[in-house]
C-alpha cells in the first residue's frame, strides 16, 4: 500500500486579500511535510474557471515548485487536461518531461477530460467527443516523449508536423501514465489501455474490491492494449482524511471540508452556475443545516480507525490511498497535525514487507504486461531520409510606406 495527497486547491468564499497566495504556500508546506514523513505521492489536478472548488488551474507550475522543494515524494499530474482544446499535446509532453527532469524522475502522468460545462464550453470542447479526443491526444503525448523525432500526426483533435519534442523525460520510456476514473466503466477503460486507475469516487472497500477485481482481470487479459509505451498496473482510491486522537475532534475538523468537496463537485457538474458569481460554500452550509447528515465518514477519526479503513482497502487489492485532506475550509494546522499522526501511528504499519509484496506483484504481472505490449501497434519511426528539411520563413520586401513588422 502506498499513500498520496490530493490538491484541488479549494477556496470557499468569502475571500480575503492574499487568500490564494496563502492557500498555495500552505499546500507546498504540507507536501514538504509529507515528503519528510514518508508519504509517497503528491497529486495536483488541473481545472479551469471552477472558483471555490478548484484554483489549481496551472498545476504544472505548482508541481514544479513541489519537485524543487522535495526529495523523494512522487509528483503527480492528477490530472492533466490533455484534450488539445485545453493544452496542445506537445506542450503537455514538454511540461511532463521538464518536471521529470526537475524532480530527477519522480513524475506521474495522469490524464483527464473534465465533466463541467464551465470548463468544456469555456474551451469549446465538444462534450460527445471528449473521451475520444483525450485518448487520442494522450497516446500521441506518450509518442512525443519517446520518439526522436516525433513523426507528426493528423487526427481528429489536432495535427502536427515532424518535430523533435524536447526535453525528454528521465524515466524511460516515459513517466507512469494514469487515467481519472469515476465509475466501473472508466476503471475498465483504464485497464484496457494499460493505465493506472485514479479512482476519484468515494467507494467503500466492498465496492473497491469489485473495481480492483475488474481492473486486474482486464490487465491480465487480451483486452489490455497499452495506450503508452509501458503498462502502469495500479489502482488508487481517494478517501476522506482528518485524524485526531479524539474521534469527535477529527470529525469536527474535517467533515465539512469533505462534504463540501462532494457537494461542490456535484453542483458544478449538474447545476447552473454563473461565472464570477458562485456561492458554493454558502449554498453548502444552507443545505447542510436543512438536512440531518450522518457526521460519521470513513477516513475521518482516530489513527486506529484510519488504519482499519486502509487495511480493508489493502486486502481487496487497492494499491494506493490518496488523502482528501484539503477540502472546504479545512485548516492548515489541522491538516499538518493529521499528517504527523498518520506518519507516527499508521504509516509504519504498512511499510513492513512492502517491497517484497510489490516485487511479488511485479513478477506475477510481468508476463501479462509483456503480452500486452506485444499487442500494441507502435507508431513507426521515420527513416533518416524521410526526416524533412524545414525551410525558413523569409521576410518579403516591404511596400513603400508600410510597417515592415506587419508584412510577412
């Protein structure tokens, strides 16, 4: 079992001057602490225009800062919006590779497509085509990180001539690739593509067992044809996270942040929203007061209670638990205290024999991964004679009286 932190950079209104800067500084401090404790991953999402819910729009910048300030924790795009309307595939390949260089080979590359009208319509992404566009782009991003030069591409979402996309990543053939998953159908899609599954739905261990069983049965079957140049056979689950020696204190500190995360996500996907005029926190508080909600949430409680939850995930085949520690108005000091309790009382109990268990898993999957890679049709590299010469653009003579800067 491995562990990670997850950042949307939530910032409920009302905002005070400097609130976003404080939010970012606190997130960096939390990841530095997690690195010292021995937590394995720090994941940052990419969303756009989703005020209050996610201010992590330039996640590659945040991840670069984390890479430069830490030593061993892995730096995860969780996820990168890979549809070309959001980010040209070459720019994604460059960003992922550059952070892999900065981190000395610690990058994880998660792909996604978004689900909100605020984002999709904001970049004119066709809703019905978003999955196909994301998978097409992600496969080419992997090719760009590997091939020298990249042979070029003409597809549904973008076209690009022959170019050598640099820099290349430290990890070969490229950093491990993941896919955002919110249902069993997307878990199946990730497995068929040889991608790690980042399960951003909150499911209990019993349901997680079904997801893990389905995922690994496909990884081991003829259905698995890798999207990239390697197979990343891992399944990660997001869980609520707020720890204290006193159960009720942990609930008081963390339950509203967790519930706000769920509420705001559903509201942004399913309700009407006005740009620049959201009131998600106010609406959450109002509906919470009207309803009698169970204050008991798995993942929020004492270290022993959290150990029991993670043990249940471990037993059913989940490879990583990702903490939802930064939600709503959860306080930085409380998050740090929770992390320290986890590092002292929970993490050591999962580190025993972990290397041996992971080695056994790798050996068990090795023939299936080799077979999957045999099934993949890799992009054909260009012969030396087929690499084109790129002619320069020559400036045309400027007509009398014209501005030469506008004439090409």
